[in-house]
């Protein structure tokens, strides 16, 4: 993983707080700031991302090469015969923050997720393309509760920690119709990646350092760990995010940002015996891995509703490193739009 070492050497840093556009991190970063006693905030984030094409251990792979890979679930067919072409994910995140004291801010967030995937099916014996189909799922995905705790605060720097729990509440037994390699339509339990949840509980631990270089230039660093502490048959792998961002204040109401995210996730733990379609997304080892992405965004203060100013934000995120485990789809551009209001 030489790429991880290179990036960590090139990137070191850390943002500012206050009633200005630059006072919050890029909208794709969660739990980046705290509030003063008695303050609270509501937030809404909408994101859309796509995946297209496939890679094997981080290297591009063609459909014809996928069709010769063994199907671990059955000898009928003996090879993988259904290939994902494109996947889209839409997420709606509603959050709230409240500060009972200057040193503690409580945070709540819930996520609704909508997934859609287009796939091609190949004949079990002849290996010719016999058609395409779409599978989809949508449901409330998870709820999370965290406390942000001030560690150290100085004129230009602040450290705070996060401790919380994330509850997966989405359906993990969603079904859909699929075109099988025998050219029949069958209803089956959707693969792991198309499920809205995994019925697990994860411990969330994070640390954020905010630093102000000047009135116009700020940096931020954050690391967050998600560790499973309760699950049933299977659960998505533990993951770690590292974010480093830079912001430039054009004026009080408008700021620009750039961000690097490193993401490492383990493969799925456990399995569901009902998930056994001859497709890569039904194989638990084809999940997780290491990715890196860069984002460009802005924060903008304006007056939409009565009271304090409203914060609008946009971030466009692109992948730069893809070292996913096994056979997986490639990430494409992600767009995040957000609205935040403090009281």
C-alpha cells in the first residue's frame, strides 16, 4: 500500500469556527465542528454517486474476463454469469446538533438510501448475452447518535473527539426479480451491496483538529473509525475514514475548499446462505479495500428562512485511487449538496 504512505507524507493538516462561510468544513465531512452552550443546528445533505465498469484487485477487467471466473456458490452455472454495468446511489441525510455545554455537543443523524443497478446476463452454456435487467432498493438505512467532546481549544487551533453508536435499521432481506443465466425471471434475495442495511450496531470514534492559518486560509484533519460491536448473520466490514481539507475565504459569505479522503474498509464478515446469484456482488470477499478521492466545494451564507443566516454547500468528489478487494465496480463522480441552519 505504497500509495497510502505517499499521500500521508504529502498531506498534513487541519479550519476555523465562527459565523462565516469558512466556519464549517466541506459538506462531505461529518462531525467537524462544535457549538456553544444552548445552540442547536439542523442539517440536510443530498448526495448522488455512480459506479461504472469493473476492476479486479484495482485493475480494470473486461466482461469476457469476468465470465471465466469461477462461481463459488454453485456448479450451475460454474462461472460468473451476471455482470453489473452501472450502479447509482442516492442518499438523503437529516441531522441535528445540540450543545448542553460549551464542551459537549450532541449529534444525531439518519440516512435514507436509494440504490439502482443495471446488469447484463449471459447464458450458462453458450455464454452469449441474453439480456439486461435492473434491480433496486430503497429504505431508511441507519441512525446514529454521537457526542462531540472538546479536548483542547486555543486561539487558532481546536481538538475535539467523537464517541457514538451507529444503528443499521434498513432491510437486509430485500428481494428483486433477476434474469437468470437460464433465461428465466426469478425473484431472489438481492446481493449484499443492494441491501439497505445489515442489522448491526457499530461503535463510532473520531478525532478532529481544526487550525486557522489566517482569516482567509484554514486547514482541517479528521479520522473516524467504525467498528462493529453487534451483528447477526453478516455485516459490512469495519471502516476508517481520514479527511484532510483546505479552505479559502473569498469573503465572509463565500468560501472555496479542496479535500482529500482516504477510505479503508474490510470485507464483509459472515454470509447469508440465501444470497447466491452468480454475480460478483454475492461474494463477500468482493467488498472493502482502499480508495482515495478528492473533492472541490464551496460554502455560501445567505438568508432563506428567518433567524440566523443559512448555509448552502456543494462538493464534487472524484476518485483518484482504486484498490478495492477482489472484483468490484469502479467509483465515479459523487455530488453532495447540503443545507445547514443554526439557532
